[in-house]
């Protein structure tokens, strides 16, 4: 049974059908990406999985009907979203933002997890008392990922982690993402940089106009002339 199994997902904004009955699955331990142009429905799909948008269809997570749960219940079940635009609490410190990621926990390992995050993301350790709103875009992206990891997710949803970042910072953020995956966290990645996404993940889905038009291993998609022409500029 897949860790995440999405069946006939539909998302509408008024009269606009943004996601048109798509189905896909993510196995435990996988890194899977959704790629496509702006407006293809990628972010709407991720928000629907995170229960931040009303949607039709069925979503099963660890064998449970995800679409019957409120969004605030998901973090306690091991599902976390790093939203597009990062969404850090600008007027809170780095340390306070990370603490917010563990708001639902009452165990005695939070402090140890915090130190693990600082060890993995040393820039955050250096800036732990700094207000999140004063960090660079890349540092805020790392903070958003660290905050999600404080919830001990089994499935991490990442929405456009490279958006607005300089190339060097993009590489650093994706090093962090690979490190997170290496620790056993399953990842579903939405990313407009198709080449980087496919080089990072094991499988991918291509979305166009609210539909999944291609699904294959990342290596096969990288070699597919349709993908190369549409998304890799070749």
C-alpha cells in the first residue's frame, strides 16, 4: 500500500477547474516530483493533499482517508507542508519558528530534535535569536524546512523550494532536501525547475492544464523529448 494514494482529485476555484481528476501515488521512502508550467495545478494539488483547499476525490495516507481529516490534524499524523513562499513567522525568532513546528508534541525529545536541526542547518544555529523576517530568502527556506521537520514528518510536501533564490542558494537548499530524504523522510516535491527536480527525485509526474500527462522514472522523463522541449529548453 502506498504511503500516499490520491484518486480522482479535483480542485475548483469557483467555475475554474484547476485540477481535473488526477490520480497518483507516493511509496514510503520515495522522492517524487510534480513538474509543469505555471498554472498547471501543481500547487493546488499539494494544497489539496495538505487539506488547505476543498477538493473532490479520495486521498489515502497510511491507509487512512486523508480527505476526511481537518488540516490541523495532519501534522500529528506525520504529514507536513513547506508552503510556496516559505510562510515563516516574520516577527518571531528562528528558535521560536522552529518551536512552532513542534506545537503538537508533548514528548521529551523536542530539545534534542532542535539541536539536530541546528546541526543539519548551521546557518539557523548562527541566527537562532534573529527575527525570521530579517533572514535572506534562502535562510527562510531552510527555516521553513526545519520548522516542518520539528514535527517529525513521515511525508514532507515541498512547494517550489527554489522560488526566488539565487542559484548558489538553490543548490544549498536542495542539498538539505536530499539530506532529509536520506534520513528516511518521504518527499513529494512541486518544483518549476524541472531539471533540478528530476535530477533530485526518483519518479516524476508532469502536469498540464490540471491533468497528469506523463508519469515515469525521473531518468526516463529527463530523456523524454517532450519533457526536454517543454521544460528543459532543449
